[in-house]
C-alpha cells in the first residue's frame, strides 16, 4: 500500500507535482473494477465456519447426555456442640423403664412424652440458681408510705390485711404485700431501690362502697398515680417504668386504663395473665401464681400413684365458659373421670387426692387456682386454657410436670391421657414435689416460694435507665 505522510507545516501550494500524483492515484482507484478475492483466504473462512458449526452442535447435544450430581448440603447444626444436661437439685428416682411395645402406637407423643428422658422440671437450674442468689443479695424494692398510714381515709385500700386467708381466689394479691413488708428485699431508702411498689389493692377497692364499680376504680388508680408523681420524684425519673402494682381480681385488668403512663410503662403483676388480654404485655408484665392458702403437706401425706383410682378430676361452674360446657357434655358421664358442675358426693380436696390428672379449665379468665391446687395435692395438672402465660415459665419447664391441651382437643382428652406411659407419669409425679415450694406463700417469705419466685421475675426487669432524682 502506498502511504504518504504530509507534515502540517509543508506548504502544498509550492508542491504542484506532488498534488498531481495524489489526484491521479485517486482517479485510478475509483475507475478500476473490483476484483474477486482469490487465493487461500476464502478457503480459510470456509474452514472456520465449519469449525464453528461443530462447536455449536456439541454445545446443544452434550448437556442432555451428561448427568450432574447435586452436591449434598451439610447442615450447620451438625457441627454445633450439644449443651450438657443440667441435673436439678434433689434429683428424684424414676420408675424402672417399661419394655417397648411390640408395635408403635399411632398416637402422637405429648410434650411430656417427648421430654421425659430429660430430668428435672427446670430449663437450666444452675443458671437460675446463680441468678437467684444474686437477686437475694442485691434487689431492693421501695413501697410508698400509704402502706403504713392508718389515718388515711382510704387506709383500708393500702394497709395489709391481718387475715387474708379468707379471700380465696384473691389471696395472692394480699400475700405478696405481706411477704414484701417482712422480707429483706424491702428498703426505706428510695435512692437505692430498683423498683417502686404502689400498694393499692384492687380486691379491697371492689369491696369498698365508695369505689366498687370498675369505672370508679379506674379513676381512683389514675388519681393515685398522678399524686405520687407530683409528691415524689421517683415516678418522673423513669416515666413509671420501674413501678409495679399487684392484682388478682378480674377488674384489675382495666384498672390502669385511665392513666397512660401506668398503662404503658408500669409493671402489672397479675393472676389474669393472658396473651389475648388487651392490657397485658408479657415482656413487661409479670404472671402472679393464683394460690389458695393451703396447709403445708409433706410427700408422705400425699397419695402415691397406686392409690389414685380415678383418671381425671374437675369441679367447677360450667356457665363461666363454653369450654367448660363442652367438657361436661363430652365427659361428664365417663366412669373413669370425676367431672362435675355441681352436686359432688365428696369434698373438693378429695378429688385431687384420688385422681391421677386434675383439669384446670378456663372460666371467666384463663387463670385458676386449680393449677396450684393440683400441684399441692400431687395431681398432674392438665391445663386447658388457650393464651395462658403460665407463672415462672422462664424458669420452669411446664411440660415436665403438667399436660397442656388446646381447648379444641377436649374431644380427644381421654385418648391423650391414656397415651402417656407409666414411666412418663411417674417422672411428672416426682417433679411435682420439686416445684411445689414455688406455689405457696409464707410470712416472712421462704427461699424459692411464690414471693421470691415473683420477685425474681421483677429482678429480670431491672436495670432501666432513669434520670437522677
């Protein structure tokens, strides 16, 4: 190829011959006909086209003939180290293992059946015990002075009752107050307190003619919260988040509804602990065990399993809930069960003593003292109450000493109970005696009783950021 480079500084006007040669070459190229390509280049292009066609054919055919093996996934959980089993205090002996049946039963196992190989009724006894001992040394609760003012026109609302054992279902509300006032957790120095107790009693308001109605109680509680926030600096330092009140009466569900801070921030310690309840918040509030005052029993005074000749016991008013009506309609005439709405031929306590399983069926509320009664008398609780936030559930594994059944499964109640092996039943029976101490009140309180177990739930809610007083 002929190439000519002309520097920009060359004066083309002075180079006539050069321009002539350039023009002549351009005319020659434009006027000459295009010649066909000959030689090796067409053959090379044909060869490349053939190779490309073969490659495309192989690409389409090979994937259908080659089988790929899918790699096996390895779950991360296979590499995780399993936590060691925690042995609870005073481990109890279990029965000799039963021989396995010849054919597997078709019934699905209950939670208790699945977990029967794990000893003890606690999630983690060692962790709980260490944290509990720290609480005993450090937790401090301040109660407002109304609890001591006998001259106040509403002293009957705040003062502890000298004999609260006659109050039955509402006993826990008063037992907490008397236990706190006689416990080492009480402090008279508010600056060192983790929590502040508002000592009004919903149950006693209900009995006071000046209040009585639910609307009057809500107004009284709201005025009380306003008064302590104006007279003391403690409420305003945390917005009420480190304050608590206790109630077991059903009216207590709405007692705080007229005061925004009390409703949204304060800790409600309540027997009516339902996930379905409008003003109960499980991570903020605390479940209070509903306990009737019962005399202390030792294991020797409790009927052993071989002396319990009835499968099930329940006694309660059926008009309180549809689920009770359904229970009595389905099983009221079953010979192996003592299920009554009324007209029992034997004392109430006797039903707990002579039965293997005792039903706790929701009435107006999800909670009922039948749970603690069953534990007290050595009868395995069968809890039929949906949305029930059970007491001390972060410490106790309820599947190790009770049966929890959905309300819709009442129709297969007998089938569920008969599917529980004798070995599992004996394990749960033994566990009842380990948890029994958590469902009793004492004045002054005793280690691990209902007061200190409730205080432990409050201890877990400490550490809130607050302003200086």
